[in-house]
């Protein structure tokens, strides 16, 4: 019996670019694609095709009894789906990023995780993928102290997505401070 597939990885068919950009992990993969699309090999397919393949293959890992023993089969499937000899190296490295972002992994997926490391960690896309992992795991949210006036403004307009103090200041003025 297979492991329960996390909702964020459940394969429901190809998603459009707009749908993928609603997912923070897929958004990171888009950024990764833009970094590697011309180096060391030119990638001739659209990023959404690649990211859909990454999510599809991650879903397949969960469906199999022992996916780590099937790494060659997955590689052939990826190459066939994408029509590019180097696609397995890129897709598996990106799948590693997606798996690393999961809060918990069943034992068979942890073994697959190690199998991907073993087979692809010397590949030309690996380092770029590791940079994405590092930026996602090491980034710590900032804590902001707001004056009562700013808190009142935000209470009236509570829907803000704020990524840094500059954005906060642009919304509420120069009253925000970073707490260390």
C-alpha cells in the first residue's frame, strides 16, 4: 500500500502558469528555471511544462511501494515525457527541492530522497537547486513593532502582504521599526 500523498503534491493534471504561481514552492521553481534555462544547456520547453513534470514525478514517488528502487524507471519516464536527454537530471533535482519543502516524509520517500542525492548530486543543476533550498529554509521572517496609529490603519485595511520593512513603510509611513 502506498503512502498518503500530501495535498500539495496530489496530481490533478497539468496546471497553467497562473495556477502554479499561487504555490510558493512552484514559484521558487520558476525562479530556479530562469537561472538555469540557458546554462549549461539551453532548455527549450516552457517552465510550466517542467514544473508540472516535477509535481507529477513527486506524486509517482508516493504511489509506488518502493520508489528508491525505481530511480532508473523514473528517469526514463521523465526523458520520454519531456523529450530531452538531460531532463531527468533537472526534474529529479527540482523534485528534491519539492520533497525537501515537505514538513514530514514517509520512510519510503526519505529513501527516495537519498536515492536522488546519490544519483544526481553531481549533476549540473544540483547546486542551483541547493541554493533554492537554502534560501527557503534559512529565510526568517522579520518581526515588526507598529505604533498604535499604524495598527489602526491596518485594522481598517487588514489585507496586506508585506515582504520587508520597505513595503511596510510604503503602506503605513515611516513608523515601522524592525525588532531584533
